[in-house]
C-alpha cells in the first residue's frame, strides 16, 4: 500500500455544481480535453471490482437488516401455531379416546413444550426453519385428510401404514431437504463462490458488456451493462455500472473514485480504492433502498502479543511491547441498519521495521507510520472539497482569548482580541465564468490541513501540524480490540468529526478476557501503564497538542489509573503553557476533555481521590451515568461499592460541588439494549453531545438545546438530562 495518503487525490478532485453535487470530474491542465482522449476501461480491467461489488450486494441481502419486532406478525404466527397444534391434538386424540384424562398429561405436556419451542424458533432461528415448520403443518393437514381426522390410520397399526401416508411423508422429506439445500446455497454457497472462486468467469457469468461512456466526465471512465442472477431474489436482473476515477497500472480502481450501480440493490460508492477494493474512507448509498453506509479509519494501539480479534476466558500473562495499526470500519448510518455492520478490516498492518530510534535516518515513529492513513472522507476528496465544506465558523470567547473551532493561528503573535473574516473568490476549474467563494481569516488557517490559498501566506508549518488533536478511546473488559474499533468507528461514522482530529483506540492488555478481575488487574499493572505512557510520548513526539480521552466501563477506571503517568507529558491547569493554542517543540500537551461513559469505577474513590488528580490536568470533565445500568449493578454486588456510573445526583465532596458535568441518561430509550451499558455510538443524542464536547469544547451549560439542568441552573456540577420525549409518546 502506498504510504503517501495524498497520492489518492493527486489527480482527481471533487467539484460541486447545481446539476450534480456528488460528481467526480477530471482535474487536468486542459479542461477542454476532448472525449476521445479519455481512457475507457475494459470489462477485463473492471472484472475484479465487479465481483467484489457483487459480493457486497449479496452480503447485504443475505445477512439482512435489523428489523423491529412486529406484534402483528407475532399474533398471526401464534394463531398459526395454535391451529397447527390443534390439528395435531385432534389427530392424536382419536387414538386416545379410551385413555383417561389423567393419563393424557404426557401428550398435553408434549404439545405445550412443542408450542414453546416453536415460538422460540420463530424469534431466534433463521427464516429457513420457519419454512420447514410450514411444510410440516401442510403435511400434517394432508395426513388428517387422508386418515379422516387422525394422523395415524385407525384400521392399520403404524404411523405410515398406507400408501398415501407414505407418499406424503416422502414428499415432505424431499421438500424439507430441498429447502435446506437452497437456503445453504443462497446464504453460504453462492456468496463464497462470488468472492473466492477464481474459476468462475466474471465476464461470462454476469454477461458484462461495454456501454456508451458519452456524457460521463472523467479522465478514466468505464460504463458496462450486465445481466445477473441474484441468489437472494432467485431471479435475473439487468443493470448498468459506471466507474469514474483513478486506476492503477492494471486498470483496477485505485485511489479516489466513484462506482455507480443503477440496479435496485446496487450501490453508489465514492471514496478511496486500493487495487480494485473499496478500503475507505468512503460514502455509499443503496441505489434503490436509500440505505447509507460509510467507512471511516481508526488507529489502534495494543499489546503486540495479543491478536486483535481474540476472545479469551483468562488474560494472557503480560508481555511488554505495543504496536500500532490502522483499520477501516464500515458502518450503517442511515435507513435500515445491516446486521454484518459495523465491520473492521486492517488496511495498514503493524510496522515491522527492524530499525530503532537510534537510527535517525530509517526510523519511523509508529504514530507517524499511521498518521498518513488516518484520513477522513473530506480530506480524501481534496482541498477544494474541504474548502467548500467550510461555510460556517464558530468563534468562542474563553478566559484565554478568542478561539476559532477547527482553525489554528499562523504564528505565536496572532491576536486573540480580534478576528478578521472575509469572503475570498476562488477559480472554478471547469467553468471559469462561475464564481465560487471560500472563507479566509486573517492569520488563521484550518487545523491539520492546507488551505487552497495557503501559498499566498507565510505559514509556520510546525504550528499548523501541531494543531492536530487526538481522541483516545479506552474500552472495557470482555472486548477484543477489533470490537472496540468497530464501536468507535460507528460513533465516528455518525459524528463526522473534522480531519484534524485523529482517532485512536488504546486496547489495554487483558481487556479481551472474560475474567473481570484478571482483566482489571492486568490492565492497571505497571507494564500497562508504561505502555500507555509510551503511546502518549509518541503522540507528543508527533506534534499533537490537544488530547481527548474517552473511557467506557472498566476503561474509565483504567483511564483514571493512567493519570499517574501524565506528569511530564501534560501541562497542569493554570500553568504558563495553558494559555497556548498550539504546541511548541518539546512542549507539553493539553488534556482538553476527559469523558467517562458508564464508568465502572468506585464512586467514593473518585470524589475523594481521583477527582483531585484529574482536575489538576483537565478542566472539562464529563460523566455519562445511567441508574438502570445492569452491568454496573452486577459490579456493585461483586465489589460491594457504589459505582460512579450509576450515580444520578450531584457530585460533591465536603459540601463543595465538583467541577464535573454529570449527564443522566436513565430516561433515554432509543437504540439502547436491555443492559443499558453501551449505546453512546448509536444514540443520536449522545453522538451529537459528544461531538460538541470534542469539537467545540462546550460545557453542559452551553448545550442548552439538548440538555436541561435538573436544579441549580447555571451552576457547574449539577446533573443534566436530555430534552427528549420517551419513544412511546406520539401525537394524539
């Protein structure tokens, strides 16, 4: 993989027009290049990508979507089951007419148990099993008709003593077997053939033929017509696919590109490709369904001796050493949510170089190794797209002066008392007569990215680079690194954070274990703390200025424990470095926000000891609690201590309110499972609330459109609740 992320948008950029806001067009020196000079892709060049996209289509249909449990469907199924069991009871009852009612209880118990089993199957097992029950019900009805109201023939002994009964049973067995075979073929066989079996001729099987590319703008384009058998619908369909974008030397999509499939179950995918495979970041939407799914990139820092997808009953013995990698996470964001998403795949494996820090010429910091690949969709589209996306700015007044969210000063002498904003025209590369404008702020530039007009200014690039911020997510126990990445990736896909904020997951050693006490002990060990300090030091060396730490469950306890290694890495509140808006070389970092989600940490320990240490480094502390959190309730029983994550009252010590924003999520009931322990990445209110904390640095009292203080309005430290109605409240 090319380690230079800018290669992906070196030739193709995204331009917006009134006719098509999402169209990739060419960016060449001669805009009026004739259509005959285009490179038109052949079916052979697009074959690999076509199979991959066909597999994605199969996967979405076969794996299915989440759906609400329907009471109407449950009612009619119960009626069907009762009718079916009544028929069986009537058929068996004729053979038991000479048996006393008291001696019939085994048959009655069998019918009740069978009914309960069928109900469980209806809700828990796949569609194919339900069809098997339907065939069984039809066969039972047929036997009742043949044997005149009895499943067993009255005149002859035996269950299938007549020719007609045997024929029904044979047909039933054949139909049941065919149902299972067809289901296995559709669900497992065909998708696997599409993805892995090279002997299948792609062009022949899908009847791929070139289609007219007239009217498609782009330096490299492809348009094809196909005729496909779709296993999930058991039918054949025509369709047209188009690709516009960058390709590699073999003609496979590579870099920035857009794929459009006009079939109902096809998708329109725009983003980054690698050797014909969409690797993200990308945005995609179903052509007919409208379901949207995005891909984001997340960095991972973990113990190098622990596989990223491993579950264990007990934690491994600690071994020193950490490694970093980058994963792409595809998530559902709109419409129906798919059961196989979110899904993480490694796109940048750990750096296995043999050089050390002493080899200055060849050594690459693990964080530097990942940063070039931690791009967002906006940054992958190019500078023009990013500039046009900035249509609003947020200026905040703080105790340290004026700040602009998402911008950094061009020098250390930039005034914090006044800001000059102006509208600046830029050239439209396709239509010189059309005027376009972007925002320019004197002596300020967008953080972590270069502005299209940056060449006209004298910029301190070290200050610009160090304006990047970092999210560190520390997860709880019983959670492999892969699942933690998928959890954070779902949040990032919905939050759509700016590019200058780089996301990392820190996976504590032992967190993939089912043994709670073992994971807790290993995660807070001296070796784990040293690993976390090493990670922070690498971030500091890479030039990061502001750090946002988010902990969940046991990860909150570990995050508080790791405060012991902050000295020498973060400046303290009120120090001289606290007034700076960027990081000088060898200066300390700033802990901008510290957020605890359903924290599994002792309440008394936090208010008496931990808060003092934490408030020494961070003045923006947020806690999301839930009194009905069942997992934390179990933790309280095991530990015999009150959990901070179940506290919904004011946090105070010696009659003094703590400078903490406590958000009570007990009343929320959307996108929350029965455990009520992990929902921050799906609930829209929490996603937006966390975004305001990370991006804008807003305290709870400033988020008035979403939160309401229960008492003591305007005071810091009070409890806040969300301004939302229960999901069951509707208009009359």
